[in-house]
């Protein structure tokens, strides 16, 4: 089964058709043609960086007469996009204001969509959580002073 990360658009009043499903895992097209795959998913800056990195590595290998090492260096960029391309898509959606609803496991995209809709309807009936009056304990801790190397220093203890 594949794992899909469900990203919802910034406006809560949007139609559910605008929900994005990003399949988590290795992207073969991202590995084979990284700049084109990034452009297809509207990752303009990442595509430009991948193209420049591949060109620079190729020119560096050509200038140093490295032979077979040149294409292997460019292969590193391809491997990175293949492995982390989906994470780059999720990060781009977050920068645009989208938020992560959760994760859905399914064999196909339409099954993931069905599971998301059923789960979202089940959670729509639940009341929204009441805001806490008591502040969170994590925010109430005093700031740690001084530089700490090694084990964590607890003020007042030797």
C-alpha cells in the first residue's frame, strides 16, 4: 500500500476537490528527468537549482577531465530529486499556506480520496477543541542561560 500525504488549501471554505494528495516515496520520473519533473509540479526555483547544479557538475567534470565521474556527479542530483522530490512538493505547498490534514494509506489515488472523504466526514461531526485557559507547561519553563556542552545543565544542581 502506498502512503499519501493529504494537503488542504489555506481557506477552510474551499471545495474538497482542491485537496492535494502527495504520494510519499521514490519518484522514478523525478530521478530520470529531475528539472522537468520539478517544472511539472511547479517547483520553479528547485528546478532552476537542479538544472544549474547538474550543469555545474558536468562542466566541472569536463574541465577536470574526470571521465565517467562527471555523469555520476550529475546522478547525485537525480538521486536527490528522486528521493526527496515529494518532500519538496509538500514544503512548497506549506510555503503557499496549505496545511497537512494527515496521512492516508491506499493502493491507488482514488482509493486515497475516498478514505480521506470518509475520514473527514467522521471528524466533521466532532466539536472543535475548547481553547485552554491554563498555559502549556512547555511555554512556562524558564529560558536556559549560558552555553551548555555535553549533558543538559539543570540550574541549581552541581
